[in-house]
C-alpha cells in the first residue's frame, strides 16, 4: 500500500512538473520572441547586408507554425502517455517482485526453518543463489546471526514487517521484506532482499524504446504535417497571388472558389464581394465624373459662344447684347443648380449632410408645397387629400426639398390641364405620402434606374425641360436618410404614382 501511494505521489509530481514547464514555456515565449526581435534589430544594424537574409530566416510561415504547434501538442500527449506507461510498467514489476519475495520468504519459513532452531544454511544459500536473493537472519537483539552476503558489516534490520519496501543503497536499489518468526520461544527476524537491477534495466530499456519511437514519430509528424499544412494552405498562396495582380486598372480578376467547401471559400467569397463593391463604386465614380463633365460642357460651350458673339458684334448691336445676356444668365443659373446638386450629393456621400430633426405637422407642409406649386404652375390641377392630421419628426427642409423634386418631375411630364394629386395617410407602422400624376408615364424597363445619377428615361424631353438627371437621386437619398423607402408604379401614357413610406419611429399622430 505504501509503495502504491509513493507511485501515485510520483505520478502527481511528474504531471505537476510537466504542466509547470508548459506554463513557464508559454510565459517565456513572448519574451523569447521579443528578445529575438531585439537581437535581430541590433544584428541588422551591424550587418546591414545580411539583414534581409536573417529576417527571412526567422520569419516563420503559417505552415511552420501550425506544424510546430501540432507536433508540440502531440509530443506532449505522447510524453504523458509514455510517463503513464513507464509508471504502470514499474508498478507491475514491483508488484511481481514483491510477490516473488513474499513467496520465497514464506517458503524459507515453512520448509527450511523448523522447531529445532537450526538454520539450514546450505539450503538457504542454494535458494538465494537460484533466485538471486540475499537472505539475512537477525536475533531478537537485532544482531545478525546468518547472511548470504559476504559483507555483513553494513547490514541492518528493517523493522517494517510483512511489507516489501524499496531501499536505495548507493548506486543500486533493493526490495526488502522482513518477517518475524518465533522458534522455541525465541524471536528471530528473516529479512529477504533482492536487487532491482534487472527491473530497472527493463524500465530503462522501455524508456529508451519509447524515446526513440517518440523521436521518430515527432520527425514523421513534422514532415507529414508540414506537407499537409502546405497543401491545405495552398489556396491562400493562390489567393495572395491573385490579389497582388488586382489593380485599379484591372478590377475584373476574382478569386477562384471552385472545389473548396471550408472557411477559405467563405474568405474568397468575401474578397470577391468586396472587389465587386469596389469595382461598382469605381465604375459609378467614373460614370459620375463623365456625366458631370458632359453636363458642364454644354453650358460652358453656350457661354463661350455668346461671349465670342458679344466680342464680335454685340458691342454695337443692342439685340445681340440682350440675347447674349439672357442666354449667359440662364446657363449660369443652370450651372449653379447643377453645382448645388453635385455638392449636396458629395456631402451626403461623405456623411457631412446632417439632418435637423424637428417635430411638425406634416399636413401643413403638404398644404404649403401644394400652394407654392399652384403659384408657379398654373397649367396643372394640383390637389391635396388628407383624411387625418399627422405630426411627424423629420428634417422639414430636406423633406420639403424631396417633395418638390417629385412634384416638379411630375409637372415636367404631365401635359397641360393634367392632374397632380398629393395624399397622406397612416398605414399600420408607416406614414404614406403619395404623389400621383396623369403624365406620360415611365417605361417598365426604366423604373429600376430612375434614381440613378444622371439617368434619363427620355433624354430629349428631359434635356428640353432643363433637368440634369440628379433630382430623383437627391430625393431618394433624402428619403433613405429618413429610413424610409419609395415605391414607383407607372404606366406609359397613363401616369405615375410614387409612394413614400416613413417608419412609425419617426411619426407621431
């Protein structure tokens, strides 16, 4: 029992020592790498020519790191399993050795020693030689009276009876069992000892075999693990090369996601989506610059033409002078309107266009817009219908700007005596603003694009009306900033209905 306790205590101490070593290792690793970095920095200053080579030497790849980590974990598990095997094997050998000593001791007591008190030295010596034992007999005064050992000077009685114990003796270990016997009313002690050299040799051989097997296994793990890791991470290398080749002049390249079903596929798809967004933004930016340049080219050309006309004949011709002034003023106003719209869009894209939220009666705003429209538009029937009063929290100025854009757009494409109807009502969790006209309508294929910047479904008619194709883009941007949405229904030669939905969180009734 004591031997078993010692074994488990030794096992506990070994496991504790291993985990303490792991803890120390993880604590020292950051300092180790920091120290290595500082050493490399100093070496780099001293040996500038070899700086890149040293950096490449100590720049561990992901493949190397994964392989080393897994090799370390597996080696640690093997170490723990080997320690368990060695302890179990040692426990088994000690148990067998203890049983052998117990059996031989009992054999000597029952078969060799009798009531005559005589010690059969020859029989005991033959048994000791055959079983590789040392037998010692002590009297009641702890003095030795017989031993099979030639050197009896250093012998001493171990008084721990009936329990085999392991005794360290200089460079060797022995297992000793002491039993007491009474012959003719006189006490004697039989002490049987066996050297553990053979058992320790077995343990050392097993430890050496396990060490060799573990070393070979670790090397095999490093080689195979490195190849497997390199193969598993090959897509990352391919992705890196593809990304390196993607430039602003070649945005059409995409990462290949075929044949992959792991996290790398998700990463590649994320990269592709990002590049799609970048390409889309880049294309829109180019289109925006191209369209803005085109819009500015016409008024500049007109102003330049009339300036040349004034320079040639307008100084003395009053009619030419008046015509040129009117045209230049009109084109200047057109350019100013365009620049204001572009500035609004640019500020909104950068998040600089802030909303000034306030509480007001939406019905009053609708009446105000309808009244102002009737003053400047006398050829259309402007109607406003409202069944209930609605108080809303929004940016009154920008919301009015959006409504004016929708109404002006309807007026441009609605023939004289046509109807432009405005309506507001609450619908479940939304407030709805309706702008409906009896105009020319929008072709079905153009409806998805009417909010694109500089887009015109009827370019000739829109140009004649003086539009730039930015109004609806601004209006949609304003509604989006209010967390609303827009629905468009239109039929050619019948009319268009636009519904604006604002969330209830911004509405109070």
